[in-house]
C-alpha cells in the first residue's frame, strides 16, 4: 500500500515538473502571445484591413537562390529606388554589396573602419546609413557610380551607446522619409526598436541635434525572440520586423502592435524549405518583398495578383 502511494506521489511530481518546464518553455518562446496573435490574425483575415500590408498573402517566387560570387555571410538589406537595386553588407570581409532585384551580384564596395557592419539603409539619393553593431555606431555614407571604397573616419557618425551588449547590438535599420525618422533595432536582451530624429543630418547649416525615442512598453508587446532587420512601408506607415530565431516577419502598425505576419517555415507561404537564418528584408515601390539569409541566399516574395499582373 505504501509503495503504491509513493508511486502516485512520484508520478504527480513528474507531471507537475513537466508542466512547470512546459510553462517556462512557452514563456521563453512567447508561445502564448504568438498563439493569441494567430487567433486574432485569423479572425481579422476577412476584414480587408486596407491600411495593412497583409503579409500572409505573400508567396515566394525566388527561393534560396545562391548569390553567385559572394561567399561571405550577408547581413541586412535595403532597396534603392533611384538605382532600382538592393544593397546588403558583409562583415567577415567588410563590404557594401549591390544586388539586382533578381539576386545577382552587381558590385562590391570595400568598407574601412566600420567595425562589425550589420545593417545598411537607403536614406535619399546617394545617401545611406551603415551600423557598427558592437560599438552601436550609425555612420552616414555617400555612394555614387564611381565609389569603390568607403572610410568610416571620413563620415558623419552618431553613437547611441544604450545597453552595450557585445554581439547583441544594432541589427536592423529602417527610414521614414516623410517623418524623417530612423528606426534602429536592437537584436535582443532586451529587444528594442529605437526611433531617432535628427540623424542623419540632412542640412549641414543647421545645428546637429539628435532626439531618441525608446518606447519600452510598446516593445514589450513583441513576442519574437530576436530582431534581425526592419523595413518601413511608406504607404501604410507600418514597420516590418524580421526575426531570425522566430522564423517570422511581423507587420507592426503605427502603435507598434503586430497585425500581420509572414512565416518563414517550411510549407508556409510557398516555401519548400524553411529560411535557415534570415538576416535582412527590404520592400520596393511595388510592394515586392526581398529577403537575404546567411550564408548567401536570396528570396523574393510577391502577392499573387502582382505575379498575375506580370
């Protein structure tokens, strides 16, 4: 009788321990928040959300294309509407890389003194910002047809220096050209999306004044495990946020609330295989979404109506 009672207590203890571990796992991976978001997204799917990008409607049409001639890991992505091309960066051999919209290598620009270059963002014609992740530097650079190399010590820089945390610093950039706001994503521990006003300085005749907005309450609602890249959609005023570890692209409305998502898992949104390590996203003027993954993989996502129109 005593042995039977002891066995029941042991089984009960194991069940309680399993539930505790399951709860900790769910909390670590924000599973409850993600499940609730999926329910809300499903309920709103038929509402037409005119102001939304509606990421769930996108389907891949170029999948895991190797960028020929590029062996280094790529990081970040931005669209240049003047050149109708894309730019990414590599940090093992620091370079600014120009790509076609089909993922073809167009040119390389050597980077000197940029440290751990992790992100690049188009600002205006010929003007870009590149980040140094470890030192949390934002570096303004100019690029034209003749540019073959860039030197950080010759460029305007701004160091944020908030919560320096080694290799968990600035991972993504996005720019709102109307509001002249630069969004900067901190990868994790904790996840942050800073909003910077005044950098890059557009008018050298005016005093250099930078204002940083840090909305911790808003960012606490992000249920992804990390942030790898950002993209600002001028038409809706919404941010797109890429999470490598969560295998997800989120659309955030003007309040920073997630309202739609694009899964990067196998079998979702037309993917035959999951995206191994998403590092950068960009969107062109037609709403076509581009993504790069380490080591050197290129993806393109489009809505079915856009494909049919072609």
